[in-house]
């Protein structure tokens, strides 16, 4: 019995060893995903990324001092795999059924690559400033698609997350809505206290008179959401920091000089998009 057992063990060992030696090596195809999803695709913490790392962006053509015919944005894309010695094209599409923007007419996906010897690149998207953007906000939902260089199928997503690694949302318009700091009226003084009711023409006049930009009247929505004391407290902090009373009265004075000069040059008062004469709460009417 001992001899039989010994032979059997040796036979199985030799057979198994030969079987492993003949197994082929498995080389998986690299995958590509939007950079924000680094948190989604890993169970362990990823430095610099959280569950709220933005998977969307809003582009406001109406805030540009010189209105652009189009705008090209770059969305960071990352490879799950290794760098190679050549550029690798990235493929993407506009999801027509989930977008109000039309590929070709409103948005265009430009040639984009993961550069040679890199694992991070950018997907370039051109947004076109069409007439409809003056009254409508468009959504372009972008999806990465497979090609000869990359797969886009992911199964290793973080538990409890419903965020996909291969889609990104772009909202864009050319509307000139009241910026966030002007909308805030939870406490006084606020921008309505100083400048009166918002209008796009009035804000343009303030910027022309003072050198400010529309962005100076906005606040960081993501930072506000994460502020420990709440959104309203964050907005009030930003308002008090950027527009203290002494400074803001100075801005009002500059606007008044601008409006007087406008009337002197044009013979009429500056009128906003609603047909109203542009005035401050602290009106310049006594100077007119």
C-alpha cells in the first residue's frame, strides 16, 4: 500500500506541474475613465478625491467680458493600466437621448489622446455659442466608448455609489442671470441694498465702471455645500468679505459717475433689458 500511494502522489505532482507550465499569460486591455471617478473605482481612500468630486461642469458664456463664438474645455481622463510608448486616442460620444445639446450643432468632441508614456490625458469638447443659449441652458451628457486602445467596462465600483466612471455632464448657456451673491437676501445689507434690483445691463455697467467681473459676484457652490455652518453662512461670509460697506459705497459712487458720463455722451439714460433706467438704490438722480 505504501508503494502504491507514493507512486500516485508523484504522478499527480508531475502532471500538475506540466499543466501550469503550459498556461498562457493573460494580458488585459487597458481601460479609460473620467478622472473624477478615481474615488468610485477603488474601495480604499484616494487622496484628493471624494464621493462629491464633481462629475459635471457649468460653462457660462454670458459671463465672458468678450463673448466667445465657442469655448473648448478639457476633461481629465485617466487610464486603468500602464503607460505605452505611443499616443492612444480616446473615443467618446454625446448621449443623444439624455442630452438637450445636439452633437455637431451645439457640441463637438475633438480629437483627444492619452499622450505617450502617460496614464492621464484630456478629452477636449467644443461648446458652440448659438442663439438658443441666450434663453436656454443645454446639457451635453458625454460618454466614453470603447475603441482599439481602451475598454470602458468597469465592475469594481465603490460599494453604495451609483456614479458611473464613464459619463460626464456639461451644462452651458449664455444667459446673464443674477449671480449668487446678488441673489442672497437673507440678511442686510446685501447687494440689493446698495445697487437695487438686479439687471444684466446694470451688472455690466458696474463691471465697466469698477473693473470687477461677473465672477466677482459669484460664490463657490461646492465650497458652500461643504461649509460646516451651512450654505447661507458661507454666502454671508463671502459677501461680507468681498463687499464690506465702505468698499461697496465706493463702488456705488463709481457707478454713479459712469451713469452720468453715459448720459452726457449719449443724451439719454442707460436703460436695461427690461426697459428700466439703470439706477442704484442710492440713486444718482440728484446729479442728472
